[in-house]
C-alpha cells in the first residue's frame, strides 16, 4: 500500500519575545489530509477534522525545538459517510 500525507498548519500569532516560545495550532486553519491508493487504479482522498498540537521553538538551541500533534482518527472525512463511519 502506498499513500501520501500532508499537513498544513497555522499557529497563533503570539510574538516570539523569548529564546524559547510555544505556539498552539490554530484548529480553524489547520488541516491533515491523506491519499490512499485503491487496488492500483485510483486514490481515495480525505482529511482528519480534529487536529490539535503545538510547536515549541527554541531559537537558542534549535535541536531542542519540537512539534507535537494529536490526530483523532475518529474524525476521518473522505466525503463518504458510510466509509467514514466504519
């Protein structure tokens, strides 16, 4: 099985005033999308509607930066209610 996943996210607009800053994902402007190949002839596209998380940005030590995201798999949306309810 092959597939692709893409995440587009937006963080709140808090100013970065310290060397280490935490940004929360803005759920209204965040999307987690996916594509799944179906028997080699087509793809099913979808998204997860319930995504949350934050970005911890450490400007003084970038290696200490981290991105945490939680995706509720029950929020799958493929535009096919019968498939999504499984």
